[in-house]
């Protein structure tokens, strides 16, 4: 979280940094492959296990 979002770039304020969090979180869960789960995204992994997916 800190290396990929919070400190990955310079922000002018904490408010500016916080304003980018939801977009980053969506990318992290829906679009970024995770090696720990076989290159799938967390949302895809939930679908494989037939778990309900909220906030899509």
C-alpha cells in the first residue's frame, strides 16, 4: 500500500493523496494481477470461488 499508492508519487497535501485512494483501490482489486493468487485479480478470484462480489 505505501509503495504502490501512498508514497509512489509526490502529493501536494494529504487531502490530495486521499483523493486518489478510491481510484487506486479499484485498480488494485479489479485490474492489477496478483502473483500470490496465480496472476488473477482479487475480484476474479472471488468469482472463481462463487462468492458474491459487491461494488462492481
